[in-house]
């Protein structure tokens, strides 16, 4: 399973990519806006830090506008994947872009039928939003499992990118379900690394090491 960082915080991307665990980055307009810096400046830095898929989202909501934006974004770098919202015009745009060889990440997916349509349109990735479904008392991870089952039934090549993951449990469940990719906020990736028993064990080892007689 690939791990993407869901952030535009260049400092976090730089630090965590040094672990060798980060395969790509996902962004959206809200994430970019939090940084308070020019879009192109942020993107150029991210593209130098991670040699993998970098999702950048269009802001148009009509097909022509989305296609135009997508073409411009795709020109920035071979690793750019264009995020397209799962709306009618978005699916039309995905069909156009797929025909041009431009990779797409269809975002804001909240149902399995939506995911099936995105795959038929030629999406490279589908992003089911797990946490947001949990917020409305649905079981977000059930959607990931449904999409994986449907894609297996019909042998779609669209990759399932589990998004809106907020906890280590979300990550674990996505991995068990067989998601192709998980995109995580930096804080959640850091949580995955830590475990209280690891800290306790290490502290014990170091304390006992101090008791070992040291030779000359």
C-alpha cells in the first residue's frame, strides 16, 4: 500500500519524506489556503521533495474550465495528478483528460455508484472520504470495501485512494481492506510510528544499559 501525505506544509513534507515512507502528496484548495503562500511557490517545492504522484485540484466547476485548468496543471510536472470533483461536469472532464493521457484523482466520493461511474470515465484514482462519512454517522470504511469489491468484479484499473483518514485505526482498516493508497495528515503518520510500549521498552533498555559495568 502506498502512503501519501495530505498536506501542503512543505516543512512537514520535507521531514517525513526523509523516512522513505512517503510515496506521494495530496492537496486541495483548503489545504493550500492554510499555508498563506502563493500556490505555484508551494507546488514547486513539493515537486522537488517527493518523486511520486502529487495531486493538485481544479477550482472550476464546468467541464471546459476543468479541462483547461487540468491541462495547465499537468504541464507543471510529469508527477502531477489532477483532482476533479465527482460531479456531472467532473466526470465529463475526466473522460476528456483520460483520452489525453492526463492522470486524474476523482475526489469527494461518498458512494459506491459514484466510484463505479468514475472508473468508467477513466479515473486514475478514486478518493472515498472516510472521515467525512463517519461524521454523519455512516461507516466510511464500508465504502472503501464496497469500491474495492466492485472494481475487482469488473477489473477496473482505477486505484482506490482512501482519503479523509483521521486516525491510526482508519489506516489499519484501509490496509486490511486492501486500499491501494492511503493519504494521511502528517500528524496521523506520526501517530502510526509511536506506541507507548515502544517508549516504555526503550526507556527500560537504556536504564538497564547504564547499570552495565564499563570496561577501561
